[in-house]
DNA sequence: ACGTACTTGGAGAGCGCTTTCCGAAGTGTT
DNA sequence: AACACTTCGGAAAGCGCTCTCCAAGTACGT
C-alpha cells in the first residue's frame, strides 16, 4: 500500500470512519474524537489515527455529520421577493445591480474566514417561503441573511416565529423583532440636502425610489426634513424604481414640472446616471446648471461623468457586520435582538 | 388538535416520518412512498397520509434524505482563485464587477425553476481545493459550476479526476476534459476590428486584459488576426486587468506611445469607461477623434457617455446554459463531455 | 491491600430518511 | 377449485457520523 498519498480511486466507495478505525485498529468513536480534536486521547493512538486517515484518504462526510450535530456550516442568503410570481424579470435586474455583488462580497469576507459557505435562495411565492422556513427549522442552514425586496414581506416574521437565527440587511418594512443592519438613510439624505443648499442651490428637487421600501422612505423623509430646516417647506419630487432608465424618466418629469431646478438629490447612483443623461439631453450642464448628489457611492458614481458627488453607503462593511452578527447569534441563540445602524458620509466629486 | 394548520410550536421536536406514520396508522415506508409520489399506494391510504402530513405540519428533512439518496438538490458555484493567499483584495473587486451578478442571475434563472439551490464557494489555497473536492465526492453538492480566475488553475483537473459533474464558464486555461460554456472571444474581437476599420479608422489600438486569461488572449488573437487581414500587420497594445482604473492607465499609455490613434478596441466595458476618462482628459472627443468599441455589453456600456458600441457577451444566457448542461450531466453521468460556444454580436451605440 | 476518583477507549443507540426484500392479499386463467 | 401472477404495505437494514453510557485501566489516599 502506497501510504500517505491519500488517493482514492474514482467511483470506488469512499473511506468511512469505520475504515479508518479498522486501519488504525481502534473504534469508530476514537477516530471521531481525534478528527474533531477532542482531548482524552492517548498521543500514541492519536498518531495512529492520523496515519490511518492519511493512508485511506479519508474525508469526513459533512452531510452525515450535520445530521447528528445539527450544524451545517452553511448560511443562507435569502433574496425575498414578496410579490413575485416566479420568473419575475426583476430578478435579472437585481443581480446585475452592483448592490447584490457588494453584499455577497461583504458577506463572504467574513464567512470565508469562518469556513462557512453561503447558499443562495430566492423565494417569491408563499409556498417557497413555507418550504424555506421548514428546511431552515430542520437545520438546512445554521442561519439566514435576508435581503428583502420592495413590498411588505412576511418572511422576516415567519423566520422569527420559527426561531431561525436571522439577520436582515436593511430594516424590515413592518416592525418585526429581528436583527438587522441598516444605514441611517435619513441622515444620508440630510447630508445631501445640506450640501446642495450650502452650494447655493435655490430650487432643489429629489428623485426618489419606490414608496414601499423603507430605505427609500427614509431618504425622502430625511431630505424633506433637512430642506424644511433650510426654509424649503416643499420640494419637488419624482420617483423611480432604482434603475437607470427610471432615473432618466424621473429627471425628465422633474424638469417638466420644475424647469428652474438647479439642484437635485437622486436616491441612488444608478438613477443618477440616468438623470445625468436626461439633463444632458435637456442641455443642462452638471454641475454648473444643475448640481447633483447621488446615493450609494457604487462603482457607477466613479464611472459617471461628471463623477458623482454621492452619499457613501458602506454596503460591504454592513454585509460583513451582518454576517458577524449572525454568526454570533448562531453561537449564542439566547443573544438579544440587536441592530446596527451605519452612519453615511458624503463623498465629494464633480457633480455637486 | 387543531387539524390542518400545520403549525408546530417553536423549539419543539419537529415531526418526523415516524410521527406522520403513527398519525396515519401506516408504516414509515408507506409515508415515504406517498411523499415521494411513488405509485403502488392505495388511494385511500394515500389520502390518509396527506391528512396526517397536514395535521402534523411535517416537512421532510433534506439532510437525512440526502444522506441516503446521495442527492442534495444543491449545485456549488465555485470561484476558483488559483493564486490567492486568503484575503485577497481581488475578491472584493470581483464581486462588485457586474460579471459576477450576471452569472449568478443566469444560473438562478435555471436552477430556481428546477428547485435547486446554489452554494457559493471561494477556493484559493491548495488545502481549500482538496477539501472542496473531498466534500464534493461525498455528494456535498450534486455538481459544480466553476468560475476560474486568472492563472493556471489546477481545480478543473482535480474535479474531473474525482469524477465530479462540473461545468466551467469560460474555457479552462489548460486543456482539461471538462464541460464548458464559452464565448467565441476571437470572433467578438474580429467584429470590433472590422467595425473600426469600416468606420475609416486608420490607426487602431487595443487595450487588452491580463495575459494569463484565455478569454483575454483570444480577444487579442482575434483582434490581431482581423486587423492583419485588413492590412494592419501590427497594432499598438496596452494592457490592463479589467478594472476601470487600469483601463484609464492603459489608455494614457496607448496615447503616449501612439499619439495618432483614432480608434481603440477595449477588451471590456469597465476598462472602456476608464479609457473614456483618459481620452476626455487628453482632450480627445469620442467618437469624433477616437472611436471606441468595448466588450461585454454590461450595464456600464449604457451608463457610459457616450454610450459604448460594444461586443455583446450573452453572459446570462451562457450561465443559464451551463446550469442546464450541469443538470443534464448530473442526471446522466455517462453523458459525453461537451462544450457550447456562443457567438458574440456587435451592439452599435455612440462611441463608434 | 482496599476503596475512591479520574482518565481513556469501546459498544451501541440513534439522527431522519429511503429502499430492498417478503409475505399477504387480490386478479385472472385453466 | 387450484394455480400462477400481480399489486401493495410493512419490517428492517442501512446511509456515515456523533455522543452518551459504561467498563477497564491508572493513580492516589488511607
């Protein structure tokens, strides 16, 4: 036997704990202890076991292990679309949006170090939701990170009711006792308002996101509040759905309704990109004629021309934090529910 | 008992097949048959079982099922970075790039319909690779989609050696008998070359990607071949690493080396965005002074100004196809190795 | 020398499910 | 009425692992 190579012919039955035990001349239990680093094993046996592991090329079967330990080493990332009816075209947009990638990147930076894998799930229908929660209760994943799409999503509540460790990225639309990580969206919008006013803009409008997203509402509220404080009781507002095209349309609307606009706060960078196009078409220069502040500081902000002055949304950090929170919660289920709110900052570039 | 609600108190032991069997007054085996839709069950018993399922709120335990069926209903998406040493800053960039999102979106469109979940794995070190392959052989996932990052990745070979159903997105750097889905990158580059020449450009340069990526090499080769055919035996070339900044730098280099350049093919849209910036800084108008053709037709192409004429890379379709290929391979492991090559098309916009 | 306490390794009972194997019951033929 | 078939449901053997017991071994105090 060519010891130590650990090669196992393909197609053959994979070595089990039993096999290792036989080779090492000990019992399954002992091998299990050694593998899992539990003390109380004679150093000599310890070594024999490791030799046997090398010789047989043994790799533990995670599935079998999970069945008994009720731990899978997996966290689910659930994209919950409460109003979809299966192949919603929205999903394509969602994944293409830098938002998704930034979240995944942030999560992975933490999970990877912890040796935990991420399982992606999309749920839209009630049936999928029920099934997901059922699977989760069975320990299909140790916990879940929830990304809620627009709408009143029943999933967060279901998750807490089922006692599944969960953390949301972005505040839930309805009050639910669930851990979440969010951005002080209102403060961010205030920052934008303050900057536009300080810059000397007189007629400032806003392009907002959809009304049923908490983050979107907070940005509107924060912006209005700050504008009011600066003496602008009312601000012209047009809304989009966070896509570039919708931003373009919204800007046209805004321009039509308030032709004198000389400053605009756009609730995300992608829409700002569209708005920039609309302004160019209308022959307005940015920032000379109209100053613009975006939101997110996504890659689109740098790609834009002029580069966008925008509110920085530290999504990667937030995602990483949510992963840490979840991991902590998994380790200690009695941990009390908490939320972390990040403070946004303004990134100055050319557009305002 | 409030029948039919299917509610199970949290924290309590979840109902098992055994429980359902007891309630229905049949054996575990019969319940299993009913749940899995196997014929040969008396319609009456069939109904009693379903009633019992409803009453108990039974949800099958996927883990337990997988242990015996050797099917998990999971496909792994492996991002294989052959040269990373753990927390590589490259990963952040990778996820933020629209590339990743488009692939995930394409995969999910197929997997979701098939009721299969996607597990994200990042492997960098040799140890992670070995472990991944070990887990995979144990049926941790039914198959794997591989996304290889730059470099000579040993993973594809390991996967085929281990007999794991796998499909790569993008041709492997080294010849390995593995299923893959790729784009005719050379044809795409030819398209770009032809277009620039037809447009009347006299001095055409290229900004390429990194040298150790097959896709990148193919684009260079295809471009050169086509240019040679048009009588340009040599083309000035600068290279980047597919990021916006590197594109900006490369454009500056190109401009310095060949000031008379009036057309440029940039190997991806993100770099093209950067190149656009460099050209503006240099006071060159696009497309009047310098015409530009990008590659990918990512969201960046539309976001750019002027909007990019670019080679369409149907990544979503390709990812979807790779998922279908993998699923077919899982169903029939004897299926012969095949690859699908997509033909790119040119999308005309403002930049050329 | 005996009892007590602690360490160490093995036997075996599961985790929740699928699936083979069989016997019992039902159907039709001669 | 006896035979061969077919259909159907249950008993039970695992899948590969962990972990609780328990027995044996070792060390110590009295």
